[in-house]
C-alpha cells in the first residue's frame, strides 16, 4: 500500500501519527501475505475511530472486505469495519480508549447535535419536508443523549412562539426539560398524562387540518421508549387503536408543521409498525448485525461494532447516505441557557381519535420500488432459505412482502445451482454435522 495522503493536517492527526504508522505497517504485511494490492488515498479521524480510504483492483475488493477480523487482530483494534463508500474502500479502526474524544454542546452551534469525521458538524433540522425521526440503540448506546441534543438544538434555533413541544417521557430521562418555555403542556410520564399529551397533539393537528392552517407554530412530538407507548402484538398490530390513529396522523402531518421524534431500543416492524416511515434515523450501538439492519435499514452498516455512549450513525433514507458521528453531551450550562416558564395544562375538548384526511406526504411518484438487497440475500442463503413468513420479517426487521421477495430469489438461486449440478447447504461452524 503506497504512502497515504494526509487529508486532515491538524493537531489531532499529529497525535495519531505513531498509531497511523503502526496501522499502515500491519496492513502492508497482511496485504503482502494475501497478495493484495491497494493504494492509500485518505486518512481522517472521528471521535473514536480512524478511517483509511484506499483504492484497489475490483478483484481484490471483496477480499479486503472479508479481512476485517484479521485486520482487527494484527492492528490490536477491538473493532474494524471495511466498506465501500463511493469510489473508495474505507477501513475504520476503533481507536484505543485513551485516544477517544468527547464533545459537549459548546462544540456545536445552531442545529448541531454532533461531530463527524474531521469535526464536520452533524445537524438536526426539522422542516415541512424532512423525514420523521427515530433515535435507536440499546442500553448505553447514547440515543437518549443524542435525543437531548436534538431537543436543545431546536430550542436554540426557535423562539417559544415558533415551536411547541410535546414530550412523552415514561422513564423520566428528560427531566432537564421540565418547565421548558417551548413546552405545549407539562411533560407526560404516567398513563393519564400520556393519554392527555397524545389527545392534545391530535386535537391540534385536527384543528389545523380542518381549517387548512399551515402557518401555525411548528409542533414537535417527542416520544421516548416508543415500544412501551405504542404496544403491539407478535404480528406487529397495535393494541391501542386510538394511539395507532394518533401516531399515524402525526407522522403524516408534516405539511401542517407537525414533526415526530421517537426512540426505540430494538426497532423493527413488529415492534414499531410505522418504522418504514421514519426516514431520518440515528442508530447507536446494538447487539448484532440483524438488529443493525432492522434499526437502520442499511445492510452491512455494522452498528454492532460502534463503541456506545454517543458513537452513532446518521442514516438519511431520502438522501441515501450514512454518516458516523459522535453525539455531543449536553451539560448543565447548556440547559441553563434554555428559556423557562410555568407550563399549564391546555384545554382538551376532544379525547377521541379518528383518522384524519391527510394523505401520506411521502411522494408517491418516483418512490423507489421494493427491491432485493445483497446483504439480505446472503442472510437467506446462510439460513438455507428456512425463514418462514413469521420468522423472516421478525428476525430481519422487514415487511412480509420484502421477505417473500428475498425468499423467492434465494429459492431460484438454489434451483439454478442444482441445475448446474451443485448442491449447497450452509452450516454454522461448530454444528455437529459441520
């Protein structure tokens, strides 16, 4: 591998010079052993990782991607990911903990909620056309801190008369926003107040819809621990039909200045049936590759190799992009700068929910057609196409229609191999018959 071009010539990179030299030497040895040719093009650091971008022969691309674990071993890195990003093959090394960086609210401005590679800001902006949002990840992933940063960003860029916020907080994780001047009503935490908060949001949207009001203050609904608030059965059907109608109305109400942010522990279509409509996704550490895919909708994102506590991917489904970044930690001084007021309970006249005449505001024309994905086909092949109509959607976090499409393609692949005289069956390492 030829000498890497310095693409981030600052003090951060100078500190990492010995580390980068070590990584480069180990890669050279491994690639030489494997007879792989590659040329270094870029190197840039994130808060907790270092990225090497390189070009290589198309014949060597898959070989390098499959070397992730060996690269991690020879470089003494806890986790390494290898992926194709545009015209480059990018290797991300998890840095040793003593080299990690932490950011606070003082490190960003305006809409910023974190910093990506090269300290490039990651903004959280809500508009009439921006996709609705989910922050996803397991315990310790930092999704709640990222959510707090998003709320602070909106309060920092909107006056209280421009933005009204409804917060549903069943675990009291968002107490720092009590008495926030932007609140439309006190933060909801028990069943009674949660029902009232949803009723208020639905009443407000109903008023805007019936009167064609599109210039009212923006209404932001924040729901923490979504799986607990909108409970479903094993088939992914809502148990509370009123709440189902409310959340569907709110998600489709962007043209009436209604935006939704939810959080999810292990989001998939059976636990969050409206997941497919949440195109703006922030995904933190999850337990395995399947949960990474169901949460992000991106095959081989490998969110299970993140470090947790704010190390996240931002997936913009509309722009078809994913960016790794470190969410900022909101400090007491950040909260002190937020305007405060006594928040009273508004009058709620209509507590029943009904389907509003709001068309799904995702554009119908030009919407990408459902198609097979390479990562999913591999999952079906490795499972010998044994996913049923129940286990497939549940375990992979996809729709039944998407499952049937991949199962059909995998069946055709096995049949084609048999016609060629090849009988193939995958077995896990360690199986008795393996």
